C-alpha cells in the first residue's frame, strides 16, 4: 500500500522504541567519526521552509527580510518560527512572500510554528559566556540575575521540582529530578555539530536552583539559547498565552494555512488548539500539525495522530529525549502509522552540515533519500535556511535528492488528475503513495452563510502543498467538478503540459465525478 523498505521480520513496536538499548558483546563493525562545524552565531533573515512533497516541484523564489530574489529552488510551505524574531520581522518576510507568489504565479502555503513550553537561558546582556569542562554552573529561575560562567538564569520556575519520566517495558512512572539527569543547552536547536552545544549533568538541587557539572567546554555567544532536560515533564501549557496572541493576531491577519504545534504531549493539546482556531472565524480551515519532540509525545503518539491533521517528527529534540539509536526506529514507526492513516508525515533535521558548508555529507544525502523511500511527505529545513550560510543551496540540494528518488522508480502513467472541491479526493489517492504525481484540480465553490458570500478553494489548494505527490492548481470558478463539460479536463491537461508534467503520447489517469458516479479515465495524449 505504501513504500516500506524496512528489512525487519515484523513491524516496529512502540516497546522496541521505549525499551533501553541492550548491551552487545560484539564489536562495532561500522566506525563513526564527527567533525564539528563552526557556528557563526548570526541570525540570517531567511524564512524557514518546508521542502515540496518529495517530488521536486519548482518554486523559484526564496524570500529574505529585505528583498526577494529569484533562484532555481523548490519551496512548498514557508514556516514562520516564532521562537526567533518578532511580529514585525515575520510580517516583513510574509509580505515579501506574498509579492513573490504574485510575481511567479506559484502557490506557497504559510505555516505558523508556535513556541510552546520551550525553556530558554536568559542572557540579557548578550555577552559571550565561556563554560569550562568539569566546572560547576547553577541554573536559577531568578531572571533578574546576570548570566555568567557560574550562573545561568532560565525562564522556568519549576525545574527543581519537575518530575522526570522513566520508561519501563510497558509502563511510565515519574520521579523528581535528581543527580545524574542530563541537561542540554544549544543555540536554536541541538544538531550535534554545533560548537555552542553544552552538556550538563545535575549534581544537586538547592531550593529553586539546580547545580550542574559542565561536561564539555564551550561558549554561549548570543542571547537566544534553548534548554532541554532529557525525559522531563515541563508543567507548562502546550499552547501558551503568547502563542494564542500570535495566532489570534498575526495568524488571523495572514490567513495561515497550517499551525505547527510545538511540544505536543497529548491529544488534548490538539483539541485545545482546534477550539481556538474555530473561534477565529478566518482560521477555521487551518490544519494542525503536531510536532513530536519528547517522550510524552511518543508515548501518546497514536491518540495524537488521530486528532492531528499531520505529524512533524522533530528529530532535534527527539535525539535528546531518546538514545540516538532509537530515533530512526520512531521515525519509521511514525511515518508508517501516518501512511496507514493517510496523514502527512514531515521529517526535520536532515542536512544540518549545510548550515555552514556548501554540500551535505554522504550520510545526510542518504538520510533524505531513505526518508522519502520510507514514505515521508515533506522535508522541513530549519537552521539551514534561518541562519545558514547557504540557504538556497540547501533547498536546491534536498529538492534534487527527492527528485532523484522519484526518478529511480519506474512509472507507467505520467500523472494522475483529480478534480476536487475540498482536496480530500487527491489526498486519499496520495495516501497510497503512487509513483506518479497527483495533479489536484481544485474547483472553487460559491458559498453563503446567509449574511455574506464567499468563494472557497484557495485554502484547500494550499493545504495540499504539504502532501507528498500532490500538485494543486486552482481552477476558475466557472467550472463544475461533476459536470461532463470537457473544458475542465482541457484546463488540467493544458496545465500538465505547460508545467512539464506531461508530454505527447503520455498516459494520464483521470478521476472525476459525473453526477453522483465516480469515473476513472485513461487517456493517451496526442501530439
């Protein structure tokens, strides 16, 4: 039914992911080595992008804060991460995006990424803070104190009293944070190749303060540093008041297509976010993607998947909450579950090295290809485009890898054409991961609520941009999805030819409603 290349005797089980790794007496046959990439600590004003549906569709514009310029790259969804940058910064970028869409006549969806219960080191001065291995540093909730090599203020008052989540074979129990617990501090996120990554080990809890041993030497240079405590329950709401304000103002103003909900831990988190969107009128069509970033989210994954419109496997934070050798297991488990449910799966953190280098490592290129083969719908770039030195090249490289995977699969028809008003029919077909793209012709409808008239279709088309294999196009309002009128078919075929999806003598599969009957046509194109 879907791509699944796991060489295992049985499906991956949740217990396999959550169980501790078993010690092995066999020597490692594959050696590993790592090279730390330099972190320049500069926040480049490029928006964060989600790559196309792993089929390499072209979108020729990347947006910066102050200008819009043309490059041969591929973008389907622009993600606006409110963990960095204020409303003014993001508004300037989305205005540039709108101008680019109008000039290129290409669709690009907008995703708002919430901050959620994210912990930060508060360094008001912004001065560099050197931390030496085997020294001690105190984490304190007193944000009025100045950050130094001996004291790091944080934006959370409950760290010393937080409960730690321990995983048994089939059970979960909690205990208070105690000596030996690992704490990580990193700029933006934890890639494993940043010189700003700090690894701490809890030594003692003194009242509200937590004393830690520094496990590696590094320098915190800048004001924004994220703090992550491995397998701990943070007693903060998933959707914070600040998130609600941004969604209600900036999100509603810009008609966002997707809400990326950070640190989702339970299905109730999705329900609360959907309730908020339903009250905002203009955002009732907005889809919610759950970011799975910690053990709590993994444990409640099935119920989260049932409520969410899609899943983002946030491998940066997962690589801290889970042992590295377990992350790939959960990735394959999550993608497989999403494929079965017919919901998009998005993978993050694929070409981290391209933050500072022009080319990805061979392992990263293979990682992207394997994610596509496993059935993921989209690749999400973060630091590579937010503050990376080569954002255009990163997008182009990942797009080429995705396209190459598709080219390696033999196809008999060049495209599947689906006529739809909601986009649902195209998504259902894409669920089965056909080897050819699905051209989703979204036909607008005129609707009324007895107070005013509105035309639907734009939201529905943009929200298909994240689904693997689906290429949406918005038809004119004069067409009827259930009509026998051949003009809508001609429109679709002409678009396929103009966009390079089809050529003479290609075969095209057409799904269409005629009245109440569903019709499948196979057409061979003429000269």
